[in-house]
C-alpha cells in the first residue's frame, strides 16, 4: 500500500517493462475513492523519462481528499492501438502529522 500524506506534493511513477513508453499516446492516472474519481491526471500533465511516466500531485489535490483509503490505476493506449492498465494500487491518504500546512 502506498501512503500519501495530505498537504504534501508527491510524485506517482508508473514503470513499464513490456511497452515502449514513447509509443504511448494516451495515459490517464486515476485515483478513486468509494467508486468516485477524485483525481484524474492525463499524459499532458506527466513527465516521461526512461521507461516510466511520472505525475505530480499538488498540495491542493492531496488536501482535497479526506483521510482514508483510495485506489490508483493508470490506463494507457499506444500509437498502434494497444491498450493496457497498471495493477490497481491501494493507497492511503494520511492526515498531516504537523496539523498544519503552509499555503
């Protein structure tokens, strides 16, 4: 399980071993809570490096999710039409232990 502390700005990286990342034309990272998409990030919001795609979450995005469990998945399409999805990763949004966040 991945833990994300509310009010932080984490990076979420998805690595690919069987797909050439440069052939991916569409990728969407979705964080879902109780069946509702709470964060959706597109390929345009990502950084591609090597065999990985990385998305950054903003402080506002992490603060906007109540503490508790969520699921994270990346869906993608290549330029040849191949579609795929990452393994669904269980995520926990933890309260900020400092009880304050700088804004």
